[in-house]
C-alpha cells in the first residue's frame, strides 16, 4: 500500500510555508495572492518573519476595505484623479491649487506611497516647508488646503484608513509660533491725507475716483475694477455688485487659450452679490471719473465674457489691473510723503505702506468706529460667514480699547465719590458707607473684631 507524502512546502531551514509563500533561490521570501477583484499581487521580504508581518498588514487591510493597490499608488496618482473629478471651484482658484501642489508637493512628497503615508510624514513635510524653504504660514495653509482634499479622496477611495493631515497644520502653528502680520487700516488722518493729496495733485488726480470708491464702499479690488456704468444707480444712490473681474495665468485651460488675461466670475461668495449704498463723496468720485473720461476722450474698448462698458479703465480703454493699482499706490505714497516732509520735516502724519485691500479694511474700521451694527457691516462687505466679520471687528476694537479706556478712566474720575473723614464721625460709619457702595466686600480689610476697615490710601 502506498504512503501519502507530505506535500507542504518548506524553506531551506525546513520551516513549513503557508499558502502563497515561497522562498527564492537568493534566500528571500515572497507572498502571492489574488484580491477580490481578481488581480494578482505579490510582496517580498528578506526574512520569513518580516514577510509574515506584511501578510498580517495585508489581511488587516482586506478586512478594513483598504485596496491592495495602495502599496503601489503614490500621492501624485491620487492628486491626478482629484484634479480630474474636482468640481465647484472657480477656474482661477483651481489653477492656483494646481500651481501650489505642483510647486511644493509633487517633486518630492508627492512620490510617497499611500500605504506608507503617516501623520508624522505630513508633519515633517510641513516643517520642511517652514524651516528649510522659509514659506509663510499663509502659503503653507494654502498647500494644506489642497493636500487635505487629496488625502480625503484617498480615504474615500479606500487607499487610507484616515486622513494623516488632520490637525497637523494646527499643531504646526502652535509649535512654530508664526508671526502673522495683521492688516492695519489707515487712520482718519492718513485717510484724509491720501484723499486730499490725490484731489489736489494734477499728476495723480485721475487715480482719485477709484481709490475714493474703494475707501467709501469696501469693495474687493476685483469688484471695484469690474464695475460697469449700468451697475451704478445715481438716482437711488446704490451700487449693484454682481460679478468680479479677475486676471490670472490660465496654465491649464483644457484646450482653451493659455496665458494671463481677464475673466468675469461671480463674486467670491453668494453673499458677495449685494447692493451697496453710495455716500455723497463716492457719488462725486463716479461723476469725476465720467468727466475725466469725457475730457480725455477715453471709452471702454474691451469685452470680457460678455461684460463691457467698465467704469475704471486705463488710457487705452482697457480694464484696470490690481498690480497696476498697487504700483500706483507705491508711487503715491512716495511722492506724498516727500511733499509732506518738505513742508514740515517733523510731521507725524505720513502715508504708511498699504495695498488695495487695505482700503477695504479701512472702510470696515470706519464703520466699526462709528458703531455700525455688525450685521450691517457683514452685509456691506459681502461676508457669507459672520465670524469673518467678527474677526475684523475684534481686531479693530483692540485698537480702540486703549483710547476707550482712557475716556472711561476720565469718566470714573468725575463719578468718583470723595470720602472725607472728620474727627466727630466714627470710623465704622465710613467703613459701612464704603461697604454699602459696593456689592462685594472683596478687597476690604477687617480688624480683629471683624469690623470693616478702609485702606487709608483709598480715602481722599
């Protein structure tokens, strides 16, 4: 009778191998298996113990629904898929996301395998951006916005169990203690100096209307440069904000025209579609712009996505560019300060460095100083989230706090009740009078008999 032979496979050390395991001629071990989708996969390791650790990881991944391909798929592969399916972004925002990823993530970190990506890897990557490449926290925040969305897709597509970038940026900010330069609004004196200089200086008079409108409406620069004459209702005294003018590099336009050129988009948020009241000096600024264009025989010569008849145009009849406006501001600051110092070397009111967006912040500050309701400010600025408005409001109130407390201190000095002590009046009367004036006896002294005493230093 024939004996049944043991068909179990063994390695060179006579250790029994499991199903799918084998040992190569070079001594290394490999494991082959078929995933539920019918695809064949294999892994290898230098030792059997290392191989079986990998097998355990594969089994756990299979039970938790993680794809086997995650061992071969890189972060760049997932980004490519994300870029193909991403919708709901304005084209300039999407182009900016592509630039950020390809500039900072794709060359090195993007080559990481999804199966090996850990939270510590993301931390190290952000630290590299901050320490070695010297990026500002705002830039790292923008990179994180893109990377987090890509990793979210990796989780949804079963390449990762969880998003390794969760809360990493918050920890980075705490660890590095980044100094953020908060935008400072122009003071009332600086604002008046700017408008006065523009209106009285022939060289810069043509810049007065657009900067006065931005100061008096708080419009974003793209909203201001995108205004058309039909958007301004002089009879009702209102401005209709219904689109924004943007100029950006169309790096990838799916077969369309590439390069830098203008587009008209919807406002930044749904709340950005709004009607803004016109103050008198804003209305006068529009009238000055119209008079200047008629005198110089300038008229709009461009059409952008069907929009034309723009209010603020250059001498060629083309739309104004944000970069051009900021360059003009730098020249205005230089010449204005030179003129002020030539007249009075000791002058304390000079124009600081600022940009177009500073004018929006200045408008907000003036409203806060005037005590305008926070919801009215939110509506005027076109903020969809009131927390954005509250953050600006909080910054403004911090600046006002010192002056307000100084005023409050003077008020308390007027209200202060002066307690005069006479020889014929028992000390306890003054103590009880002081105690009744305050609801709490916190800070009061008591003698050995428990009676309230007053610090003589507090008695006038």
